[in-house]
C-alpha cells in the first residue's frame, strides 16, 4: 500500500488539476483483497491456455459431440443446408471456405472469429478471465470441418461439364432455391434434428453412417429417442429431418421402409400422452382486463391490452400480430385496416388486409389501438414494429418503446399476458398458448 501511495504522488494531474487516483485506492478492502488474489492467479493462466488449446485440438479430432461436426451447417459460409445466419435467420449467398476434402469445409467466418478472439486475448493477457479463455477454446472448436450436404450425392458432379460461366452461376443458386422451398423455421428445425441424428451416429466406435443412413440405424435411433426424450413430437421431427436431408442429397429415403414406419408407430404410441386442454380467453376475461388496466395510461398495460384485443377481434396469430408495423395500419372512422404482409397460410407472401370494426364499447380494439399509438408518439409512416420491447424511465416513472426495431418475442409476450390474467384473479396455469386460444375463439367471439 505504501508503494501505491508513493506512486500516486508522482502521477500527473488530471483534467481538473487533481491527481489521478488508481482503481485500487477507490476499492473497499475486501474488493482490493479479491483483486490481489486474482492477480496472483494470473501466472497460472499462462499454463492453462496451452492446455486448453491442446484439449480443444483433441476434442476436434476425436470427440463425436463437436457442434456441427456432421450434418447441416449453421454458418453462412458454406451450403451445408444452406444455412441460416444467426442474426437474420435468412438464407444468404455462399461465401468462401477452406476446403478440407470433397465433403468437408471450414467456413471463413469461423476462422476470422477465432483469430479476432485470439487477438483480443493476447492483447489483454495475462489480465484475462477463465470465461474469456473458454471463449477462445469455443471459437477453435467451432472451426471443426462441417459436412456440406450440397457436396455429396447428386451434387458431386453437378458442376462438371458446365463450360459456360452463366450456367455455373445458375447452378450455384440451386442450393438456395432448394432450401427456401421450406419455411425458415421449418428448415431450422430440420437442421437441428438432423444434426442431432448425425451426432448420435458419431457417438459409436466405430461410427455408423448418417448420410446415407440405413433403415436399421434409423429404426434404432427412433427407439433411442423414445427412451430418452419421451415425446412423440421429437420422433416426428427426427423422421421428417432425416427424410429432408436424404431428399436434398438425392439418396433413397430410409424412412419410407416398412421397418422404420412400424418402429415409428410403436414409439409414438408409447410416448404419446393425454392432451390436457387449456381454458380459452373469453370476452368476460377481456372486459375484466380492460376495466383493470385500461384507465391507468400505462404504456406497458396498454401494449398488453392492444395485443389481446387485436388478436381476439382480428383472428390473428401471434406471428401476424408482432410483425405489424406502423405503416401497415390505416385507421378510419368506423374501422381499422391492418395490412398483413406475411402469414403462416400465405406461403407466397401475397399479403391481405384485415378490417377490424370499431365497436364503441370498453373492449373496442380500435379505441385501444388509438390510445396506444397516442401514448407512444407513433409515426404512422414509420417502418418500425408496433409491438416492441419497453424501457422503464426511473426519472419520470414511465415506460417508453425501445428504439431498436425488433418485435417483442413470443416468450415475453406470453409471459406478460399470463401475468395480467393472474392479476385479475385467474389461474395462469389453466391458460396455455394464447395464440392457439385466439384461433379457438374464432367460433366463440361475441363482442
């Protein structure tokens, strides 16, 4: 401590003429002791880093549980199921990648991420934490070569004999069009399920072939899922994903065999559970919600009420509600027109308009929408989403919409709606997926 005080005397003055105090002099004794203990452990991290790098190399070369070691890649750098980036979830054009052999490649994006992470660690070394070192190892593991579905099966000689560059450019678009034949969420679910099957195949010594897979191995995998997952939905996802991967690669579908169909039927019968129906949201529940939360002028509560009333009156799915933008709304004297750009049943995105009438009552969805728009200072020509996350301003004790243009997530929307139902005296455990409840209420709407 004496040395630190002496060093403090020799430090230059700050911008306000005061000596710059070090971080340690402003710390509490317990915090200072903890920092000194961490600094004493820093030299041991110099030995931990090479050990972790060595273990990660062994993990890449021998472990069957490496993420995306086989199956459908999740990187936009290669067309291993043409892949969906983590940020947008939309298919993009392929980028360059380092070729390991005819089937396996290492995406350039993963190499760049690993190099960037290593550079940051070297700059701050040895003042790094164990979590940062683990992140470096994770980046190295992510550079595992991935099997590209569009390099096997029917795709092995797809570019052979194409002398004209125009034909080669058209051939390069084949994977993207094949993948976009499925919805984005469907393709993501298939990718995850097929990768799980590939990891299961690699877990044996010696490993069994996952693409093309034999009907016996697929039947054994179904039995494995029936014992481990205890869910018929997982079995159906695995069957569809395996069929999808073999169809893309041009191999014979093993799920079409009588053995796989018979085992699947037995597994589904064994894992099926009785359906416990949830209670629907009734007009009386909506009236209670409006009478409880509709008059306080709270943006948080108005957002919840607006989502419920619009979904109830317009028969809208959750995906349709959260994708509404300000520019899609046209409020008229007796109704409001909402342009639904994308819908689950509108696979070709032709779009349609939903007209919700003004009922001139407490549960009027148009009136509630106008209150919400007025309180949020909305610009009706803006491309921002209508229902976004909120931030609480402690100074003014109010809520405001966040500036980032991202719709509210399904998990958060379901959470706030169930909490509102609980506040009015209802058991939220009896109400489940409100999106399904809204569709169920199409035959019961009375307001």
